């Protein structure tokens, strides 16, 4: 796989910045709750928010409450649960009703998780995730279970890094980018999306179609992103150099 070139230093004037959280702004942890606020990141986001005149949004698979916890409530524009939940610049909130099959999915994943203390079920309202980073021997069974439950319930299957997520069908991260870009606060800016996981490909595709570019964090792979950075540390350093 050919490595992507690193992006040039970001010019804040005229840019709109969309940032994933885990694996992009913060290292991936064994358990979601292990990721906590980082003063360096908080200061950086405050500076970027001011320099971009509010054209900054965090687009993450986490819940809105978890994003606010980790980022200390500094970012108003947020898309949570992979695009299903969106909070706009005025604080308006869009959130879907959970799919009727959600309770059944939660029960199935919880029944499976009792087999191994390393399995973790994370309920997000409109979705439920099964984490197996601490139980990698269960990976094949976890993926098979998630596919079966998705087929039985009509929930959408979202595969990630050591996690299988069953979500209410609806908007993706790419849809969240397009929704933000259609608002007066973001319109006419060049969108830039930075992310690491397969779920971020929707965001990379959306910004490319809108005249911007994506930045893939981590190992090279087939991607819609035009540029690449190796690690969270590289992302933070690149953002700190933005002017």
C-alpha cells in the first residue's frame, strides 16, 4: 500500500475543519471510558475554534455526552454516534428515535458479553457497540453475532477497530459534514476532514466532493483521503502549526 503524503500546514482562513476523536485527537484506549480530557487538546481546540470563526466540528462515533466530557464542552458543533446526532452552532439538537430492534440487539450483545470479562457493551441510545479489544480471541464470534443480529432486526451494522456496532439506520458522518457545510457558518469554506477509521471514509468522500480533502491517520489503506498522518501526535502537531 502506497503511503499518502503529509498535508501542508493548514491555513485557517477559509477552511472548515471536521475532526474525528478516537484515534485522531486522542489515542484509542482499551475501554471508551479510559479516554479523558487533555489540557493540551483543550487549549488547541479553543485556538482553532477562534481562528476558524466557529467553522470547526467534531464528528465522532461517541455519544454527545462523552464528546463533551473529553473535550470539556469546548466545541459546540458536534456530530455524534457516527452522524445520527447533530448539534449546530446555535445549540440546536437533532437526534433520532432508536430503532424498534434496539432493545433486542442490546439483549443479544449483553448475553454474549457475559462469556468474557474483556467484552464490553456500550449503549448509545440510537446504537449499541460491542468492544472486544480486551478479548481478541472472541473477535470472529463477535463479528458473526453482530451480522446475525443486524439481519434479524434491520439495524445497520457499523464495523470498526475491534468493535462491532449496531445502529439505527440514518445519517452517516458524510451526511453530517454536508449538513454543516450547508449552514451559513460553514458555507463557502474549504472542508477538511481528519479521521482514522473505516467509519471516517464517508467524511473523506463528502469533503472531496465539496472541494476539500481528507487526512487519514494511521496505516495506509485504500481510502478517499488525499493526505496522511502517522499518529495522534502527528495530528496534534499539524493542528498546532495551523495559522
